[in-house]
């Protein structure tokens, strides 16, 4: 058996904004470095036709029951971003709500591909998470 997970794209219209929702009802298996945002699968820029090559985390809303999770940028050595504790509900606003901060940028280094990874921790059967991510898309330079 495996955890019952879902990924839903709420907004990816070829503009700057990306909104995605992720859920998990665990059977105790958990998730390890699962690509929750695969930038190669996102809609290209509607004006320039450029492919998305990375995202910047703007806000994360989450609710964890029983388990927690960690977020990483994918690279040769994955870059830790943050950890959401078990039995916790919160909103992380990396833009400070006023655009004062640029969000959490992907500075993962060698082998970076732009993807956002999620790993669960302290998971057991029946534990859940629900995560909503608002990210800002950045596009590859034209060749």
C-alpha cells in the first residue's frame, strides 16, 4: 500500500502566478523527496513562449495532523527550505504581504532543476497534511 496523495493545479495560466494544492492521507509509508512542483510541466509564458525554469515561494498555507513535512529545492544536493511541524496549522507569507521580501528564491546550486520537493516526517497511519502553495514563476532566457 502507499499513502493516498493528491496534487491539484489551481492556477497556471502562462502568467506569473502558480497556485497548487497537495494532500496526503498516510498509511504510514510517507513521502521522500517527491517533486510537488515540476517546473518542466508548467505552462509556458503566454507572451514570450519561454519555459518556466524556477519558482519563488510567495506563500504557503498548511494543516498537518500527526505528521510534518520538509520542503527542499531539487539539486545534486537538495537545498533545505523549511519544515512544517506535525500537528500544526499555519500560513507562511514570505513576501511579508506587502511585497517587501522577494519570496524564497531557488538558490540550490549545482544540478538545480527548479523543482520543489516535499518529504514527510513523523508519519504514521491516518496522519494527514493539506498544503496550498502560491509561487511566482520565472522563465528561461530565450536562446
